[in-house]
């Protein structure tokens, strides 16, 4: 358990997970129409709600990843990322179960109607979820002592 709460181990998890979420958000931020198409391909939301999701989720991904990396609100960012990952896994599992032939739209918005590797993405999301849970459970908030207390 000591290793899991090690500040350097926690930093690596935060930087990797935060970096992945920032990377995933960039293409979506700059091409919201393509991301809206990817969201619509899941056939789970009405068009208006899918467009709202396409306009907001990339910014949530970007800021959650940024906060995770800089260590500000890291538990809240890890929780938010964990919740998003669960939602993403539900959407991808649903698409897989329904036999939809779509790309997930996770890191690339190209070929959003191409044969996808959704099962691989679900496994990746499970690993990222484990990372966010490790942050939530084992990250210690290290507080600097006040000079007057020394």
C-alpha cells in the first residue's frame, strides 16, 4: 500500500492520465462538428443533447486533465475523469452489443464510420479508470507546515 501512495508514483499516474485526457480533448475542441457526428453515431442521445455533449465534454476533459497534472483539485479531477470513463465504457459497450460499426471518437475523429476497435478502447478505459481510482484512494494531500509550527 505504501507504494500506491508514493508521491512520485501518484505524480506519474496524474501526468499520464491528465495528459491522455488533454490529448483526447484537443481534436474535439477544434472540430466540434466531427465530434458531434461521432457522438451521434452511438445512437444513444437525441441530436440536440448529442450536440451539447460534443460542445461541453472536450472542455471538461481538457480542464480535468490540466487540473490533474498541476495537482490542483486533483481528487475532484480524478473523480470527474472516473465518472466520464464509466459513461464512455457504457456507451462503447452498448455500441458493441448492438453491433454498431463505428469508431469510438476517443482520440481521433477521422473515419468515424469505419470499423472500430471498441473492445480495445474499453480495456484502455478500464486501465485509465484504475488510475483515477488509485488517485482517489491513495493520493495524500501533502500540506506544508506553517513556519510558526516548526
